[in-house]
C-alpha cells in the first residue's frame, strides 16, 4: 500500500484500487475502460470530460454508485499545487466548486465551471483554475517553432502567429522572437509553405510569393478579411491573399445545393438593384460582392462565402471536379440527385409482398410490404378512422398508410418510402436510417430540435449523431413558412438569435433564418410542430395558428386556463372556439409515441411506455435505481413495476449514485 499526495493505492488479488479524496469508496482501475457502461454517456467526475471506450480510468466497484468514474490521468493529479498565475496566496487545492451563483468561471480560460465540478481553488479568495488549465506545461517545445515557448496569460486580444486568428486568455510565447501561438495550435503539425505558388483563385500566369509579415494592415483580395500574419503576394498586379485562401479551389460542391459553385470576383448584374444585397445561402449573412464569392451559374441567385462553401460541414467531399470543359455535364448529372440522396449507397427500405394496379392511372402500388423497421408484414390502408401515430415520424396518421395486423405499428406511405441513407448539411458524414436507436433506453435525443424521440432516426454511429424524421424532412434550401413573409434558409450559426415564436436561444437547437436577413428566425423545435393534432377525447382536430384568433386583447388556454402570450403560436379548434398552448396539447415529449411495449430481463411481463412522474409524496420511484421518475417510464400493466427507460435492462437495486 502506498500513500501519495493523499491518494492511497493498494491491491486486492489481481485488482489495483485507490482510495481517492474525491469519493468515499474504493475505486477500481481499468486500463482498457471495460468497466464503463457504454450504453450511456459518462463523464469524469474530476475534469467533466467524457470517459470513452479504451481510456484508462477508475470506477467505483460498489453497485450502489457504480456509475462514478474518473480518468486515470485525473486521479494522478496533485491534490495541491502552486501556480505562477496566482502567486500571492496558499497553494491551490483540487476540490469541488460549491458556489451556485457568482464567479463560476476558470480564472484563466474563462470556461464555465459547473456546480460541484472539481477545480483548483484558492482558500484565500475566489480564484480558481480548471483542471485543463492547471495541467498545462509552463514551458514546451513544439514542431511548429524553433525556440522554447513559455505559458502566458493576457486579458486582451492577441493574434496567433500560426493560424492568424485572434485569441484571449492563455497562450504560449517565445521570448527569443516574440512568436505567439494558441494553446491548441501547439498541437498542429508543421506545415511548410512553398515560397512561390500558382493558385486556382488567381491568374495562372501570375505567381504568388510568400511574404512573412507587413508593417501595415492589408485586406485579402479573395475573402475581404484583414491579413494579420504571413500571406501570398503577386508582384505583377499587387494581389494579396491569406495562406488558406490561396489554396481554395475554383469550383466546389456543397451538400445542400444541386449544382457546383464557381469562384468569381464579379457577380453578373442580372438584377442590378439587388447586386449589393446578396445573402450567403449557407450562413444567411451578407456577402460583400466586392470580393470573391462562390456562385451558381445555373441558378444565378445562389451565392456563398468562400469559407462557408469550403467548410467541412458544408463541402461535398464526394464531388470529383474534372476539367472546366466537363463542368456542364457534371452540373446536369448532379441536378438529378434527390433531397439528401447519397446515390452510391442507397438501399430500398422495404420488400414488396403484394402489388395492385391503381384504377386511376394504372400504376402498380405496393399493397403489402415487409419494412426493414418491423418484424411483421404491413398492409396499405386508404381509409381514415384512427387516432394513431406513425412509428417513423411520430405524427398522427393520415391516408394512405401501412398498418400491421398483429400490433399497433403504423407508417405513413411517405415514411415507409424514406431513403435508408442520406447526406444532410447538419452533419459532415452520411446518415443511416435506423429502426431503433442504438441506445438501450429505446429513444434518442435529436441533435436538431433537442427533443427526445422513439421513432426512426437518421444516425451517424461514428459521432453518435441523431436526426429525427421530421427534422430530416425540413428543406435546407430556401423555403417558405406561413408564419413569415420572406423565405427561410437553414442557418448553421444563428449567433445568439432567438426563435421568433418561443424566444428560445438554446445553442443546442438548430435554426432557419430569414433569407432576406431581416432578423427573423425559427428553431427546429417550432418548425417541426405538427400542423394538425388530436387531443385526448376532443371531438375535432386542432390546427396550429400563428396569429391571435381575435382582437379582444385577452387570450387564455382552455386546457390549463392560464393566460397566453399573443406573440406565440397556439393550437385552435375553430368548431369549439377552443385555444390551447402547444405544450398543453402535445405534452412535454411530443416526439415520443406512448403505448409501445418492450420486454426486460428485470421483469416477467411486457412493459408499456407511459407518461408518468413521481408524485410529491415520493410514490412511483423507479424499481431499479430507486430514483424519481420524470415525464415517461416503462410500466407493467399487470403489477406496480415501473422503470426508467435507461434502467430497463439494469440489475435491480443499482443506485445511480
């Protein structure tokens, strides 16, 4: 047994354990991360970074709190340290933050520190350092520079000499030659720039020469932004360009547009009055037409910033540019691609079991199919009369639809025909349509609208990215919405804009912004609200409305009987003059289909997904982890057994700690 810096290490047989000051129980070492439950997302309780597969870590061996993990590297951090950024007080101590208000930021990088997060704190004042900043080497030697670098901190802006972007806070500095570099840039590989190049973005007969620095401020002739570091210069025509801009291609293809885009420096004056009011169709910001832009010569009204069109999220890496003479044939072929189609890997979503011919035009229609998402055959129904939800998009069924004769499984005909694989500008990789999320809980969180959903998901397994069906169907080119006079475009960077319907500015939710740059924006959560819904036993359907039903000035919800804000959308039954809040109609989990059944190793009966919360008297706790339940659980119809979706296959009595 050894005791180092307040951490006790010992062994039990072949097991290596520690007694760490952050936790009351012994922690078991796992060099390959095998003790981590990979069905869930876990964080290190010290640094709050993810504990990923194969990462050495320590975990609590007791069932009562077996979900406590810390990285091995974090466990070996000193309990106390002296740091040059705070020399006036005692050593900083690694301890939990107990402030729920006030200064909750790292004293160096200014990253937010969560309540009860471990940081290095000063007992004499409120100064603290996050583990990442406290662990940085005070001096370092890197590939991108010849001299040793020293860690420094600056409260004002500085310019990184490697990436030429501005920064604030900590950086590495060279005392020999005043070289300044971002912390993250020290990990960059050494890039040797050729002294003379020929670039596609400039006249091929004009070579560009690398210039180390210039004493006065210059503007890049390609993108229009300031040049603050090294650049390329044309001695023939005085053309100057950023190092990164010099390597831009003359032709590029983006995921959300059918045609290739050409880099040009002068837009055709088709509509002279709007020439200087062009909007980038990717970020929905103004484009300065005095500089280079990517332009679609086919559509003639589609332009994009240079760096928007070449970003890893937007650029179509499958596009193979050939010679300029072949661009016309490329454009004609790419314009035939459908919405989000990755044609090289497309797969049919179902097998046809039985067909019949339509009496109207004689087309053959699949009357019975075997869909990849369900174990039974589905039959086509063309008559209305059910208030059920589609198991793909979790919206109420309308005709025509496919139904299972053996269970409550339904698919809109359009949802049954969804492509198995697609590309979407919200994610850089191809997405696969899956019948069930890979999470054991049976549902996923959509990365566009932030709603929980148990329908079909367009999934990237590598990144754990999920897109529900409704969000995947929103157009990502310009489209119209009944709530606004102008067209809307998918915007990757709303930069603090609030949704004009709900006032939400959640950065986790994606937005579509006004194509005319008038400031109007709607988030995916509101854009995917169903137009028509049913509510419990109400006789008529409710319609989504965007303006108040009258000019009375007094507006209430007839379900909760609370006042409604006339600025916000609402659902309305015109037959009964019955208005209601969307949340009162849809509930807290509008993209969850309740009534689905599952089996569990913990229980002998089938379990049904239902809406339920723990009552104020503490009844209805999860039978597995014995914690409160919120919004929805799996429940046994034959007994009182209830369980969190995330606990459905866990050993009974395992407290989450």
